[in-house]
C-alpha cells in the first residue's frame, strides 16, 4: 500500500492546512519520526540531494570523432597514409584532435553547475527524532521530519511552518527581492535563507522533488541548440557534394582512357584535400576567442565560446527583473506625512531608527534617502537602539539632539499605527495608501515618534521598492533598435511586474503565471506563441522560465536569457545566450554562457554587437572556403579534361591550403561592422553566392593557364606548369580573401593590420619561392611570376569584385 506522503506535490501542499498536512505526512510535531521509520522512508524517497548522472569521460571524448566533419577528416587521413603522405595525415589528425579537446572543455560547464547545486544542499539540519533534537546532515532528511530554522539558516528541504514566525529571503528561488513573512502554514523552499526569527517546520518534499531539486534537474536536462554546428555540417555537405561531382567526372574519364583505380587515388586525394575544412573548427574557435577577449575588455566574460556567435542571431531576450532591470536594492520611492509633519521629518526619524552596521536593506534605504536629502544625522546621538524583532515588528532608537530627546520608531504599518494616539488627527488613509503602493511594487513602513512622556505620534508612511536602474529604459531601447524583442520574466507579483515594466518602456501586456501554465498545458508551441505576443510574465517559477525559453526556441527564435539567481539557472543553461548578471550566484554564473561584470544590460548590448561582428568574420571564411574549393576542384578537373595533364600536384594543394589557411586565420582580427538587425546564416543563399563566384572564376583561371601554356611556353614542362598553376591558385585565393571580406567594393574598408600584413608577407614569400624554387616546386622566371601576379590582380581583384557585388545583391545576402 502506497504511503500518503509519497503522493504529495507542491500544488497539493499549498491547499492543505497544517493538521491535514501533518496527518498526510503521518508525523507527530511533538515527537518527530522514529529512526526505524526514517530508514524506511529514505529507502522510498532516497537521499535529500541532487543525484549525479555521470558518464564515461573517455567515451564522451571519443564521440567527438564521430560525425560528418570528423569522418571526412578521418577519410583524408587514411587516404594520405595509403599514398605515403604521412606528414599530411599527421597535420589533419592534429587539427581533428584539437577540435575534440576544445569541445570537451566546453561540455564541462553543465556538470559544474550541477556540482554547485549539490554543494548548496550539503548543509546541516536541526531535526526532531524519537522526541529528541539532534543535528544531522541535510541529505539524511525525509518527508515528515520536524526541523527548526533560525536566523541565517539555509532551508535544507521544502517544508511548511508549524509554529513560530520570521522572515525568509527566497529571491534565489522565486526572484522576489523583498523578504517574505513566515507564520504558521507558510511554505519554505529548499535553498532559501532565514533572514529573521525562528520557526519549527515539517519537511514535505526532499531531493529532486523540491523546488531547488527541480531546478538542478532542469539544469542537467537543458541543452541549447548549437547553431554553428549546423552551419559547419551544411558547409561540409556542400564541399562533399562538390568533390563527389567532380570525382565522378574524373573517374569516368580515367576509366574511359584505360587507367586503373590506383592511378585515380592521387586525384581523389587532391579533390578531397582541396575541399577539406580542416581549419574550419580552429578558425571558428579562434574568431570567437578573439571576440571574447574584446568582450572581456568591455566587461563581459564569455564562458561558452559559441555564445558569441549565437548572440549575433539572437532575436528575443528574456530579462529577469530583479538584479537585471532593477538593482535588487531597496530605495525610498514615496513619503506620505501626516497633517502637520513634513517629508524630511518622516525620513529623518526613520533614518534615526536605522543602524548602518546591521546591513539591513530597510535601514540602508532610509539612511541613503536621508543622505540624498542632506539631513544631518550626525547632529543626533543614539543613546539606545533596539533592532527589528519578529515579536514587536519594529525598530526603535532613543536619540538626543537639537529637538531634545525622543524615541524614533519605524516598522509594520498596523503595529506602529496601533501605538499612536494621533490617528484621528493624522488624516491619512492607511489601508488605501498601503494598497496603492503595493500595486506599484512597494512595501510600506510606518514612522512614528514617542516623546519623553510616552506619547507616540504617527509621522507618516514611507514606500520602499526595488526600482528600475536609471539606464534600464535606454538600454532596452538600444536592444530594440538592434532588432531584439525584450521580454521581462519575474517571480514578483503581477502589479509589481507591470509597474516596473512600464517604467522601462515595456508597454505591452504582462501576464500572470496562470496564463503561462494554461499555455504550457497546450504544449511548447502555445507557450512560444504567448511569449511572442506579450512583454513579460509575473509570478513565475524556475520551470516556467525554462518553459518560456523552450517555447520561443520551438517557434524558431534564437533566445537570450539574463538572470542572477538559482531560479534562473535552468533557463540560462537552455538559452542560446545565457547571461548571468554581475551580482549572480555561482550556480547562475556556471549555468550561463556569459557573465556581465558590469551592472545593468550594457554588457549585453556589447555582446550582441561584437557577436554580429564575429558572425561577419566567420561568414567571410565560409564564403572564401567554398569559393576556393570550387576554384581548385573545378580548375584541376576541367584542366585535366582539356589538357589530359594533372596541372596541380598533391604537394601543391597541401602547400596551397596551408598558406591560404595561415592567412584566413587572421580573419579573426579583421575590421568589420556590426549589423543593425539579427543575423541569419541563410546558408542556402551564401552557398549560392559562393558557388556562383567560384564558377565565374573558372574562365579567368583557364585563361591565365592558357597564357602560361601558350605565350609563356610552360606547357612543355609539366613540373613548371604545376608550379605556375600553384601560383595561379595561390594569388587568386589571396585576392578572393580581399573581395569576400567586404560585401561592397573591396576598397570600402581596410583589413586589420594583422590581416593585411599577413597577406602581403604571404604573397612576398610565395613570390620568392616561385622564383627560387624548392623540392616539389620548380623555379619560374621572374617575369613569369610578375605577369602571373598582374593577371590574377586584374581578374580576381577587379572583375570578380564587380561580379561579387552583383551576385550578393541578386541572392539577397547584402542588405
């Protein structure tokens, strides 16, 4: 027979009163559980911890050698060894292993977040067992245990208050910035912190069933889509298609001429190596790493390199309110004095009833407001100070100064006003004022003054709230101008959320968690559709934020998420761009893909702009690679069909790719401008543009080859012709890099110093090699090299640049 306590859920617990709950849990608040019963329940419920899901690290690493790109590289390695090209094989294998190591390093982020969550649950707990109180490890708690929580304690499991009172800080779970009052029947969530008071509670949920545990499970399950992997696979598939097409053509021709299969292998290797994107993972990693360094200087620490590329495509940003839009610091937002009193009197008295050393957010807010108003607190001497007490619900201070001696009081409106004898003359609507301020997200305190005769008079009411940062509205406007739709997601109540959203320009509809839950019941697509329509959600929990991110991703959006608490960790992990704020918890930072070290959203704006610059640099490399593959593959194949000669040797292709890749690595430093709208790979259009430019290059390449074979008389010596063809492919590649890096005329922007210096150095080195010669590359006359470079400049820097602009405009790549 199933125990009643095993079917308890958070929703059911909220509906039960204390006697019903203890009966359902089958526990005695005065005696606790017996040790035998504890052992039985632990065997059913398990330990109060987040279980680890470990996999073999060796197998995880080896899986990185499986996939389209790795298999293509591995095929080239095998073929290189078959043809006794050991050096080529070693270089390719090294690049493949480097990529696997980089990927494995990034994969460790999720496990780090889970470990931090586990560490937070490794705390002690005061528990009543067999009628006696004892301290045990929190992992040994079971549902039905009676525990005691005191000021400063971290709540070890979800529980319900049986007796006592206090205040609890549950911002790490719900996002609410203000402490929540606890009394009999109140719910405490695992991972939250007792701020004041002492309560006796009954444990209701443990381990992964707690709100905190569910957060840990969501962090483990969350897995953002890696868009750059799709791009890489698309590029590899296209390159394979190019190689496969020309390989079939060349094989048919070889066989028709009576050649054997072994004679075809060198051609196969030339085509495969020409298309081999061996440097692509490295180029992408280096480009993102350079971007990450630039972001570090701007106050953004990137913890997952792919986030910089994803930031370029991000079109929806989900923003946590507390600590992101607001500073998670209380401020005095309004003062309502009674008749005969002034605002300054109210603030001064409230500040005198505050103590800076307490580090209490309410005291700090009063003291800061007094400073802003220029009130001279140093003129008063505090003779006696009584800090906030859960029983009295107020703070008191006996002070002496220019107005004599009196007692300053501040605290709960009902309690303080009940002590005052001037309520009839105050002419103040207490209930109406408190309600109105609450709808604006503010907490109300009453301030009073007691004279030496013991007469207490109300001075007024003060509203305190976590207000929006001064720069929040401007930064949200900047994000909108970048084409990003901003959504606010918060655990605060609906009136608070609406007030804050309105103050920062989020004027669309803000809906409650109930509306969101109704959409969740209909599926992820419904959640995404609702999120697209509204400007934010209020009263949400960790799984709700996670659901919003997943719903938007289901609708095809690239999603960003900002947050600072444990409650934000699953959504931070799931989002393509998860940005933890400067004041975030370790769990949030570990789950995120970037950490903003400066306050507010300014770093996120920089992340988007730099991300879009990185996108342009990677796009340039892809365009250049596809064009270059076409140039080599088509040129080598068509030249062979026309002349019957292998005008390019395998050595030439390997050396060519090494020299070109050496230059294209510097694209990571190139000068580019960020797009005003979210980027989109639109891979089909890019490939069409690349293929078109590659095909257009063929007549020029064949024409320059004909120049060498005819007027320059190189056709009589195959070795000289191969050196000439190598030079042709190299210089055409250099000029192609210069034209594809700029979507307009190539002279519109200047390459970075590093890139320009590398190109010029590479061109000089190759010119020297062609004129001096080396094993595998025969020497060419100086005049031949000069004519070759000049012809390539005219064709590939001049004519191709004009065609490129027309082609990009026709395919819609340029905007």
